[in-house]
C-alpha cells in the first residue's frame, strides 16, 4: 500500500516538474508598428516561438504547414479590455515558414527557419529544473 502511494506521489512529482519546467529556448517575436521584430528567425525544433502584439490593431498571420493553411490571430493591445499585449506561443517542425499578415499585405513577411531536432536542446528542455 505504502509502495503504491509513494509510486503515485513520485509520478505526480515528475509530471509536476515536466509541466513547470521553463520553456527552453523560447524565441520572442514582437509585432510593433506593423513590423515583425525580428523578421527572420533561425531556431531548433525544440524551441517555442512566442508572438507578442504590442500594436493597437489586430493582426492575422497566415502560414503553411505541409501545405495546410494556418492562421494566427493576435488582438490589438487594449482591444480585449486588458492592457496586456496579446500573445500566442507556437511550435514548428523543421522547415522554413513564411508568415504574412492578411489584413495588412504591406507588412514585410516574417521568415522562420527551423533546424532539425537538437537532442541536447530537447534534453535540457525536458529535464526538471535544478
Ligand atoms: Cu497585420
């Protein structure tokens, strides 16, 4: 009985640490003045990409994953009633992706190049915090 309880507690602890481990190598892209900053990113597959829209207008970014259209909506700052900028976190498989804003075709595109899986990067990301 005690064995089972300690096993359950152990599993819960591992799950807790996995869920709360800091995202390793999270790259941030700000959208400011209808520009991507930066507008080019080279990352590894284990890294997350966080979009932060500090503009007061909504943006709607379109990109393609294996030929399938994906859309990323970001509300303008203050639009949703919260003063905090709208953010989205995505992950991408290896490849090159181009993001274009549908309502603002004059915006320069964002290019993200994702390199193949980096074992070391992934191992660090999945290890519990020290
Ligand atoms: Cu836009």
